[in-house]
C-alpha cells in the first residue's frame, strides 16, 4: 500500500469515533433517559425534576424517567450518575448540596466538579431569616445586638448539619461576629415546629416553608438572604443591606456524567431554557418559592465552582463535620 492510500485510510479510521459521536448527538434521545434525583420523593428537587422532565419528554420525544436516590447528603444519587455512561441517558438533578458536600465529606469516591458536567441551571431558592415572635428584635441590627448581649443563649435551627439552612446561618454568624447555638433536625418540619414553640429562636429557612408561617403572623421575618429584596416580601430587607456581601441561596440545576458529548449538553440546555420561558413552568416554580434562572452550561459551571469555594470556606472556618 503506498503512503498516500495509507494516510487516507488512517485519517478515516481516526474520524470514525468523532463521526459516531456526532451521529449519536443528532439522534438524541433515541430511548428513555434516566433523571436521577438525589433527594427524597415529594421534595422540591423531586417536584422540579418531574416538571422539567415532563417538558423534555414532550419536546424531545422520549420519556425522562425520574429516579429518586436520596441519602448521605445527596451523595448516593450523585455517585450513581458519576458511574454511569456519559451518553446523555443518565442525568442528575443538581442542587446546592452538591456544592456543600465536598468540604463536608472527606471520603467521597468522586470529585463533583471533575466528574459531573454542568448542563443548565433551573432556579434559585431564597431563604428567610425568621425569628419566634418572643425574640425582642425586629431588625437585623437589633438581632445582632441582642445576640451579642446573649452569647451562646440563642438557638438556631436547621434541617440538618451542612444543609443550605445551616451554612446560611453559619455565614451570618461569621459576618456578624455573633455566637448562636446550632440545633440540627432531621428535616425542616420538626425544626419549624420547635421554632413556633419557642424552643428555637431563629432559623434561616427556604421560602416554601417560611412564607406561610410569616404571612400567618406566626413567625417574624427579619431579612431575606438574596442580594436584593424579594417581590413577594417587598417590605423585608436583604441581609446584605446590613452585612454587605452576604448572600445565601439554595439552587437547582441539571448535570450529566463528565464526558457527555457537548452536542447533547447543548440540546438539553436549549430545551431546559425553553421550558423555563414557558409561563406554566415559571408559575409552578414560583409556587415552589423559587426564582427561575437560565444559563448556558459554561455559566452554570462557573457558578457551581464559585459556590463550592464559598461554602467550603464557611464549613472549614466553622469546623462543621457531617453527622
């Protein structure tokens, strides 16, 4: 075989894997897609995954089947996706816990930023700094003064060690220079129950469970944790108005195993963003207490990296350990 024929054949063989990848991307999806949610059924993550999964099913012509895999701070479901083939047929419902876990757990078998490719962000979930009405503070500065006058005597509840509520409170403690006693619970409901009963004095809670109690007058909202005020709580200031730079939000998005073809990620990103522009989906997400956030895959990746660095520092400084 002369050299020219050999080089032509070699080039053709080299191009086969790339051509195959492009062909797969063009026909994606050609079978059902598994959408792993690393939280419990009926959680906001599960509800959001089913909402977006239905949109993708309707617009891409294949079923996106939600598979709830809760446990160990979301790490069981995440690891299942990390170990899956990077072909677009296994996706991960990503949330803020994924940015917290790397610093919280020192024995993970995966590196989230390395092993999960960002696809699209879906929303942002604000938190509210709320207190039992018995607390004699009606503003953030008054609360800080009250806490400094009573170090170690004010109980701060959360839904669990290392969750978004906990780290939001720890960030507040560090920036305000106060000493609050963290009391973790197994879920939001028992924590709210004790906050209403006065066994806890303060909690940084997500809006879906905070708003009903605040609007009923059972709890007092001192501030929201977003950078700016919320439309549904216009009279409640942001923590950042008193502690510049403070921001703590939960969030949800979609990821895939690292190595998933870029064309498939682009297809998913485009369809998810289209779904987020749909009035019905926007309304449902708002009902869940969240704010729609669209992004490119690269923008979402930059955001995840920043969140991982931010909460990693908070966890290390507060010496938080997983239960």
